[in-house]
């Protein structure tokens, strides 16, 4: 890398010096000419003065003496002026000469600075061209070793180095990437390999026997180079972007002369760019590899994930169809796994899931695909395996899991069992949807049969399969209705038995079909629960019910309460807490106007958390009603353990009180019990005036049913 003066700038300098030389030469000639003229004037003037003096000494000219003396004095003054003139001229000439010399010196200094600046600008422009290539695209990151070669070509135009090297200390040893900027003889390459490997091992503080993995690249072809003397190196460190990824990179060059400070600075600045390119690309390529891995694998167990399972299932259907093969799917759901998490904690549960993954790996072949597709749900594709072979694998997996011992942090040992569904292509189904629906149904059937076993789709009746398929279709209709806001609230009056006035409205969900027909919640509530749509349904109804309540308050009808049903999902998720509170605050509805209904069967699921849930909402001002009271075996236990403001007596008892002494006695005693412990009662299914009179006589506080009011769209 030379520091020669740009040719156009040298031409400017020579022109300026030439003009200054011409100026100095002209000034010198003018001085010589002036001196000659002055000498001539002095000589002539001297001769005139001498003649005047001779004339003055002649007595014959006595009368002229005064005039001649005055003339002589004038000549003396003229001599003095002439001397002063030439003295000042000489002084100015010397001064101008010094000034021109100083100007020339200053010009030379400015010229030198300008030359340096232009050299730096040229280098920086070439450096910028290198930097312009540094765009870390996905292609550059994944193929960073080739990307480095592109940058090195421009780098080499700035500084003609011989070798470029990158070294990383990795888990397996030293990775060395060596780039040759030229066509070097094998002896030169051997020397470079040996020298650089030793230097990198020493610089990275690695043992002398560290395994070496070397890749070599020839970047620039030219004539064969047989000898390289006096190799020097400039090396910089690559920061550890990730653990165990320390590295170095640099250039090696042959030179008899030392680099200038400016040259080394430029080289190091480009090497700093290379550090960014190489370090970032290496780290990002690792990250991309990890992302690609985890896009297909479950991070906890290392098995394939649901996405990869679905992709491979679709692929296997096509492959088996082309080759006329069969294959089977196992769907595994751990039995009572929630108890493990609740009893021993989620870390122990995670360890157990990893143990299940180990069992699967041990009992599937290399070509099979084991995956974790849910929290405690696993799936296996058994390639080219029929129904009997799949049943054998399922039995072996179940047995191995039963025999596997897990240990909790407190030292307690426990076992796991699994329910397995089996479906076979093409005998049971021919597409992804039907295969997964079938194996899901078979797995649930295995649970119904007592868990800890397997069930094939073949063992299911066609009627059961069709019913399940119909339920799935209905679930999709419900999802679309929720998205299209076609789930709407209807309101049924709850009246005060003593005054007959409307005390509250129960909010009932309805689905509006695309043809305009309205569907009652009783037809889709089980589907809602089975497919996890309860939270979406609850929020949709709460939104619209509270908007209707807000409108009623604006119409000065603010005294009535609203009863709103909560799903088991919403109770477990606890998301309703903040949501209902924020909505009431925004609509300026007092929380005391809202009563949340909880089914008796949902209350028993987790008594401790249910108590916390009720307390949290009650502290915010909301009230609660226990729905379908009396339908379960532990009804009185709920009243003892949980506090409710209202109890809604199961309509199955209420509707038969006129015909059944048992039902009459049960309703009467339930009413008396609630009165004694301070809980208000609501009788459901009041479908005649006679039933209304009967419950009123029992002291029941409120009544609801078709006799009182049919559900209507508006309050």
C-alpha cells in the first residue's frame, strides 16, 4: 500500500512553482535594469555637477555664483532622494523576495497536507467500498465462509496481503479457516498452515495437542508463487457472542518494510469490520440452526413437535398411497398427569415428560416418528406398520411406562400410566383430519374403559365415529359464530316471589345461524366445553350483557341484577377477574349488580382454588350463585366449604314437586336450610302457576321459568 502523490496534484504544484519562478526572474531583471539606470543617472549627474563647479570657480562668471550654488544644492538634494528611492526599492525587493519564499514554503507544506488528505480519502473510499458489501442477509449468514471471500477481494485491493485466517476454539477443538490470496505452491501452503495453526493454538490458550479442523479457500488466482519471505501478521480477537465461541482473525503478509501508522490503522479498521461479519455470522448461523431445530422439535423432550408431526403425517399419507403401504398412528395421553404437577410441582412433571420421551425412543424404530403434540399428549407415526403391529408397540410402550420408576424431589417414588388410541391408514381413514379424529376418539375410549390401556378405531362403532365427526363440525361452526359475533345474549326474568317484581335477569347464550335461525345453548354447551371454547363464549356474553345492562341504567332502570354463567375454563383460568372489573369500570356499572353463576359440578374440581377465586371476585364487589344445587352428591359440602349469596335449586326437583312427595320434601328442606344459613334461593323451571304458588309457600325467594318469562332478546 503506497503513499504516492496523485498525478493531478503534482501537476498543480509544478505549475505554481513555475509561475513563482517566472515572477522571481522578472523581479530580478527589473532590479538589474533599475540599478543600471541609477548608475547612468549618477554618472551623468556627477559630470553635470563637476562642470558647474568649474564654472563657479571662474571669476568671469561671478554674477552666476548664487544661481550656480543653488543649482548645486538642488543636485545634492536630488542625489539624496535618489539614494533614498533606491534604498527603499532594495528593501522592498528583499522583503518581497522573503515573502515569496515564505509563500512557497507554506504552499509546499499545504501541498504535503493536501497530498496526505487525498491519499487518506482514496483509502477511505476503497474502505467504504468494502463496508458497502457488509449486509448480513440470511444467505450471507448461512454461507458466511463464501461471503468472506467476496469482501477479501476488495480488501486485497487496499492492502495486498498474502493470507487471511479465521480461528475458533470450539468444543471439538480448533476450527481454522485459511484463505489464500493467490496461487501458492504446496510448500508455501504447508508453511502457512503450520505457522498459523501454532500461532492460533497459542493465542487461544489451547493445549498443544488440540485437534485441528481446517478448511482452505483460494480467493484470487494468479501466477504460481513459490516463495514468501518474512511473514508478518496482524491479528484481532473475535468477541464471544455465545459461550464457547472464542476466536481470532487476521492477515498475514510478506514485507521487508514496516507499515506506516496510517496503513496499519486502515488495515485494523477493516479487520474490525471482518470481526463483525465473521463473529455475527458465526453466532447467527448457530442461532438459525437452533431456531430451525426448535421449529421442528419440542424444547423440553427433544421429540418432534406438533407442526413436524402434522407435516410428516401429510407426507406419509402421500408416500403410502404411492407405494400401497399401510401405517399406523398412536396417540398417547398420560393418565391423571395433572395430579403429578399438583402434588410434586411442574419441574418434577417436566422430568416425568422427559422420561416418557425416553420410553418412546426406546420402543420405536429409526424410521418412525415420535412427537410431543401437547402438554401430556404424545403421538407416534409407525411407518409401514399395520393394526396388529401397532397394537404390539402400544402394549410394549404401556408396559415400559408402568414399570418405569420416577422419583420426586422429596424422595417419593411414583409411576405413570397412559391411554393410547390406535388408527391405521388406509383401513380406518384416508386423510389427516379423519385419521386424527379417529385416533383421538380411540384414545378417549381407552380412558373410558378404565385408562392404562389401548383402543383401536376398529373397536369403535361407526355410529360413535360419525357422532364424533358431527361434534367436530359443530365446533367449527361455533368458532365461526364467535368470530362473526353471532353468539348473542337472551335474557330470562327472575322475579321476587313475594312482590312479583322483576328482581334480575339470567343471561342465556344463543347462536344465530347463517340462515337466521336461533340455536339454544343447550344444543352446543357440551361442544363448547369439549373443544375449549368456554372462555371465548364467556367473554362474548359478558361483553354484550354488560352493554345491555349499561343501556338499561341509562334508561333509569338500574335496580335489576344480571346473572351470568361462567364456564369451568374461565374459573380455572382466572382471566375473568381483571376483565369483568375493567369492563364494569368503563361502563360505570356497580359490580354489585353482577351475579356469576357456577355449576355445582364445576365447583368441586379444585376446592382450594375455587375458594380463592370466589374471594377475589367477591372482594371486588361481585356476587355468586351456585347453579343446579341438589344435582350432585356433595351439595351440602359445597355450602359448608364455599360461600354463595344465592342458590339456584335444580329444576329437575322443582318441576316435579306437585307429583312427587320426595321432590317436594327435598325442595322444602333445601329452602329451609338456605334460610337458616342466610343464603337466598332461586327456583328454576317454574312452568306453571301451581308450581309458583307451591315454591312461594315454601319460602323460596325468587322464581324463574317459562311460566314467569320466556328468554327474550332485550331486558
